[in-house]
C-alpha cells in the first residue's frame, strides 16, 4: 500500500494540518468568548495567581514614613491537560478511487471526500473542547468516567455564586427583575475588582419565559399584554446598567461507551440555568497542550498512517487541552427553573 501521502499531496504535513486548522469552528459555539485558547508546552500546570491588591493610599503627615503594604495575596490554580482525538479508516472503495491514475476527475473527487471527513474529525475535536468549556462555565465541575479515562475536577466556583430563583421563572409569582438585579449586584460585590458581568447566557426557553412575563412586559412597555422582543428587553436592561440576555442552546453528539456506543445528544448548557460571565480572558482560558503525534508541539494536528494486518489506511486528528479557570468568582450560575 502506497500510503495516503503518496496518493495525494494534501495528506502530507504540514499541508494537511494547515488545511484542517482552517476548518471553521461551529458558529453556534460561543465558549471561546469566555475561555479563549492559549497554546502551551506544559502537560500540567500548578500556578500562583496574584490577586489584585489596590488598597487606597493613606494620608500621611509631613516627614512621616510611608506605611508598608504586605505582598500581594496569592492562590494556586492547578490542572492537567487531557488528550483527545478521533480517526477514520478509509474504505477499499475510497482507496481504489484515490489510486485511479487513469481518471483524474474520480481521483480528485475521492481526495475531496476524504478531506471533508478529516475536516469532520477536526470539528469533533472542536465539539469536545467546547464541551470542556461549558463543564467549567455551566457546571463549575466535571466528572468524566468513560473507556478507562477518569477525570474529576472542581473549578472552584464559590458557593455563593451558585443561586436558585425562589420562584421559577415562567410561573406565577416569579420576580424576574428583582432576581436579576440582586444577582448582578452580588456578582459585583463578590469579586475584588468590582467587575460587572458582560452577559447572561441562558436557553431560549428561559428568555421566552422572561419575554412573556406580564410584570416584565408592563415594566418595559406599560402594558402587560403587549408582546416584547429580545432587543427591547436588552435595551431596557442596559438602561438599568444590567447585562443583556443571550440565548445559547448548542448541543453535541457523542457515542456513549457506557451504552453500547449508542449515539447520544446532550446540551452544552443545562436548560434550567443561566450564567453570568465576562468576555475575554478575565475568567481564564483553555490550555492547548503538546501531543506526541505532533512531536510535542501544541495545537490541533492531523496525520495519516498505515495499519498492518489487516492493511488499512487511517486519517487522524488529535489535540490536547483543558480549561484553566483563573478567576472562578467571575462565573455565576443561576438556576432559574
């Protein structure tokens, strides 16, 4: 067997990896706004986080010595990067088409089809990275126990940053605006920098419950029966110095090894929750670490290889990454239903 790299230049590196890295991330994935990617050569980390110390200066008498300030307070963040990857075994039909030197059109089409399947492998890596992000952002913890891989992580979100509406939104007696204002104020008071959250991420079902709330409608339009749009709601919230609401209902599909490999679909964010977040890298990032397949270089990597007995040609996409939450107090998880 010639090997895929000998059948088409597109399967040679660095071209293959460069091509796959250009595959766009699913437009419905928004986690990188709050935990952007950062390459690292480390396989685990144990870092000291310096807390911002901004104590206002004292007034001092002329000629007096300036008061001393102790060193910045610190805390530690630690974690370990997890490997992830997926591969695809080409069929004999695909290999025959790619080997057909007498029909260039058939050969080109076969190469394009396999490249599309390789791109799907990269998108599946993206889905896993997004899933990791929302374990941190939406749950504050992760438990993973599949196929011999066991991970248990608590990202350190303060207990007071996990709250529940006394009356579920969308039911009689709900106090949506009072809940929202209280939670935002507690968010501001609960972090040493006095940061205000940029956005409230939740499911569209929860947003519709707010839009259909008679009290909210009357507070914004003056009429409890008048229909309300999300733009009107967010304009009202911004006018009260509150973050806007944004719908996020993305799902991922995976094969469940605990259920005979059955294909299962799961939401990235529980539809009973809403999350106050800050954009950029204030919360932290996703550390994209090195892989052995990529000669211990970081980032998504694609390759082809030949398996023996039986002889098979394989395309594979791998990566290594994990969320590093530096300031968990900037995540506030609210159960609204």
